[in-house]
C-alpha cells in the first residue's frame, strides 16, 4: 500500500487526538444506484408512489430487485425516456404531466408522489424539481409531489433513501415555538423493529416521538428547535443536515446494532430527555440481556475470525464496531462508499486501530487487497461474491444486511447469524 494513498492526519490542535487515517479511493465502483432504495421505501410509506423518470435499464433494475411486486398493484413505475426524448424531439415536461395525470386519476389512494431522477433524466437535464412544483400546485390538496435523484451518477445504493428523506424535510410542518422537546427517529426501519423501539421510548418516558419517514402522508412529523434527532441509519447525512437547517439537534450515539450498540443508542436518547439513569437501566436491561444471550450462541463461530467489508451500504463502520466489540471478530479492512465522520464518530472510535478504513472504491485495487489479506469472510456486492468464492474466499452479500431486520435487541442474534452462516457453510463444504 502506498503511503501517499493515505490522507494526512488533520491538525486538530488543542491536544485533540489526530483524525484516523483513511485510505481514499477514487476509481471504478461496483455498487447499486440510489433507485434501489425504492424497494424498501415503497413498503414503508404505505400511500406513496415512486415514479422513476428513467430508461429501460432503470425499469429492469427495479423489476428484478422488487420482482415480487409484480403480483400486486405496484407503488412504483417507470416513465421511460425514449430516443425521441433524448434527441430533444419531444417535450418531456408535457409527457411527464400526462403520465402523472393518468396515474393519479387511476390511483386516487396515492397521497405522496416522488418523481425520481435517474442517469438519463440527468443527462438530458430534465428539471424534476420544477416538474414537482408545477404538478404539486396542480394536484394540491390531493397529493404531495416531491422529487429526488436516485441516479447512479449522483448516488450509491442507500443514498437513495437519504435523498428521498431529505426531500421530505421542507414539507414537514414547523413545530410550535417553545414546545416540549420531541424525539424524531429518522431512518426507514421494518415496521416490527420500529414498533419495538417506539415501545422502548414509551417505557423510558419519552412521550413525544415522531418518525421519518412516516407510514402515511398525514403522519409527517413537525420539526423545529425542540426536535432532537436520533438517526437509525448511518447513511442519512443529507437528511440530518436538512433537519439541522430547520433547527433540530442531532443526538450523538453509536448505531443500534447488537446489545451494546442498542444500549448506547437508547441511553443517549434517555440522557437527552433527562430520564433518570436507574430507570433507563431497568427498562433497557431485559432486552440487553436477551441480546447478549443470543450473541453468545455465535461467539464461538465468529471470535478471532478476520473480516473485510467492501464499500456498499454505508453500514460498514457500525457493523464492524458490532462485530469487533461484541463478537470478537477482527475487521481487516472496512470500506465504505462515503465516510461521514460526524455521523459514525461513536462507532468509528471503537473500531480497532489495526483496521484499515477506506472510503470510496477502486474495485481492482480493493480486490487485490482482499486477495493479499485473505480474510475469513468478505462482505461485498452480488457481482463480486461469485468470483471471490471461486478463489476460495467466503463471502456475504452486503445487500442482505440492508433487506433484513438487523437493528435493536431482538434482532441482534439474527444479525450475528448473517455473518456466522457463510462460515458454517464453508466448514460444511470442506467436510
Ligand atoms: Fe442504471 Fe442509472 Fe438507471 Fe441506476 S439510474 S438503473 S445506474 S441507468
């Protein structure tokens, strides 16, 4: 590895510890684009519709990623940009208006419509912001119309959710000035996991809790200087910034993975709301104990095993923290598409110093490092898993970590199992 590939430690001054060295890569990427987020967002937001303004490639991506929806009345679709549009022979805005009018007439239950930009819509510079404004005014009172980009030029994988949630922030009503502090849970979680957290907040005594994204359009929470933001996902940098722009304050915490991550996350919220520590401990203890017992099952299989993450979902740093501190794994390299130091600070400080942290991707160089490191397990995208398996390296599909419920106490054991399973499979195949 070349020394000049590392960024220089920042001069933090005042005796503060120097920033951790990060290997920055700027080369070819192997990551899904932000359109993929529609797969989980349309399930979460029950009266929303996602209209991708894109090409047949975008349509194929969504159809194969969310193929199951073919059996239901889908809540996403593609307005296909044809050659005529690309050649500037058609008025794309007129055509888009026609598609949206037809859609809303046919599906009156839609309350939120997202116009989702793609690579082709960006290439022809189709202004979806203007289109959303124009169509929003036309259908005001019936449906909220917003836009964001899921294009592969601008976004990777989970950044699609970030862009979607950030587009909702300006639509959030302003909270009443001087109102009591309100907790805002931010990040799309499976309903069952969200409900578990909401029950824990209620038991802690945090009464006012909003959720972004809300399940329905009329549940969009208010925001203002009394809002305290607790992120459930580490990839929501733009959303966090937009909320801070509306006066909200972010609660610093590690992300809620495993027994200790979830404990620290809940305690950070409890502290912010002045909850008595003894009471917080008594609410948290049963779930924490259950999670620790569930993790114990997997410790033997995982402790001492070396793991590398290729950049994919931005969940990599918090997951590496979980695997290292709660299961004794040894993260060799933790690659992430973007490293938002502020958001993952509490996790990053617990990732062992010996772990190489890399940001961005240069896929060939990254694969060379994996081959040289020969970790016991490599977490990577679908396209890289098979070639690595063929070389005798065990892999885990990173996408499973996004599509599976993995947050919180009750899911801690399942999260560990996701990493233990490929190692077990490897051992069985060896036999
Ligand atoms: Fe491909 Fe771009 Fe469409 Fe994503 S948005 S499917 S990267 S063409």
